[in-house]
C-alpha cells in the first residue's frame, strides 16, 4: 500500500508540474480552456488519478485527497492568472490596432455648393425680400382658370395654343408662368400686396442653345392704393442694377394680356442691348377677377427667366449646360 500511496503522490506532483508549464505557455484563452478541461474536467487527468483512491487504505485517503485539493487549487489559480493576463494582452493589442491618431490630417472630401441656377434665384430673392416682398409658391400643375382666364387671356389667345402649352388628359395643364401664383395669392390676401413668385415652368419650346421646354421664372407683384408706372420703373431699376451694376436701362412699349400699359426692359450689356424682362401695370380685368376694386387699387408686375440671368451673369453660351449635370462645368461655380 505504501508504494501505491507514493505512486499517487508522484502522479499528482507530475500532473501539477505539467499543468503549470502548459498554462504558462498557452497562447490564448481558448487554448487555456482546453487545458482546464484536460487537467481538471470530469474526465480529466486529476479525476483519473483520484479514481485510484479506492484501492488505498482508509487512513491514506485523506492524505491523497488533501494533496489533490492543493494541486487543483494551484492549477486553478494559475489558470485564472493566465486568463487575466491573456485578456489584458488581447485588450492592449486591440487598442493598439484600433488606435486613432488625432494629430493626423483628415481625409479631404470636396464640399458641395449651390447650382448656378439656385444661386441666381437666391440672389434675386435676397434683393426683392430686402425691398419688402414676400416669397410665395404654388402648384406646377394648374387649371386653365389660374393659368389663363384669370390673367385676362381670351380663349383665342396664342398662348393657349397647343404648341405652347402642355395640356394634361384631365383638363389641367403644366403652368406656363408663375403668374398663376400671383392670382392665388391675391384671392387669399387683401391689399397691400408685395409678393415674389419663383418656380419651374413648362412650355412646348424646341430645345436649343437659348430655349428649353422646362425653365425657371421669377415674377413679382405689388398691389396697393396709388401705385404708378413710376413705382414699377424704380423697382425694376433697383433689381437690375443690383444684379448687373450701374448700367443703362431702357423700357420699350410692349403687350401682355395681363398688364396695361406693358413694357419690355433692356440692359446695355457689353455694348449691346439685351432684353431681360417684361413688366407692366396690372390690367383692371385681372384685379376684378380676384375681387379687387380697380377704382381703389392699382398694381404692377414683372417677370423674367432665371436661366437668362444666370447665363448673362456667368458668361454661358448654351442653356443646356445648366441641365447637363457635368461636374467639369459645375465645379466652376
């Protein structure tokens, strides 16, 4: 029995030595778990050694049991310490790998900027809002009443012709100007009125260097007691000179069904007279259509295409460049 006792003691000491060596060289926590199972698991080496205790005398079993507990405790302690050390090492490695150098310059990403059309609209609105005008918007799909009839356009007017207007199957149409916004605003608001209406409009034009079937307009309207053509001229001159500078401006007599008298405005640009907008005093029939007494109130209106202004201000030679989305062109602005 003495030799068997000594043999179990030797096995336990050898087990502890091998276990501690293996634990010290474990490369990761997964390998450490496999060592725990191999040495201390239910079917591990320590359990196999303890299985032989049944052959010992009852008086020797406490000695082997105490030694086994000591070995188990030592192996468990080393496992815990090694697991903690590996965890710290993994965390440090991860922190190093994922570290951010805050002193490094950031990656350059080019910032976007406004499209030349939008920047032109913003510039125009900034001027007119500064003059006391309120921005108003309306639907792009309109009825015949708001687009034509309320604007004093008789049924046989050329602007109603199919070659000019996009008519829809339900009887509505795509607005040909933003004047319809002015009608809607006058229906809802009592004078005095100062309103500017920017927006997209549609006409059946052949697309070329100076024409597009879809383009942008800005129209302004003022209605109040005692407004005259002089007020209109002063407003238009202020707008034009704020955009183009102190250039010569001329008013030419013209005709529009919704204004009387009417005029077209030219600017002397680079030695040539350039037409930039149409304007006039609001026709009394238009005021009557929205329930405004033309004997008490008068008004003036003006409208122009944003694309023409953008082309002149930026020296563009083709309106189609504004819609091509060519970054080589747009980056210039």
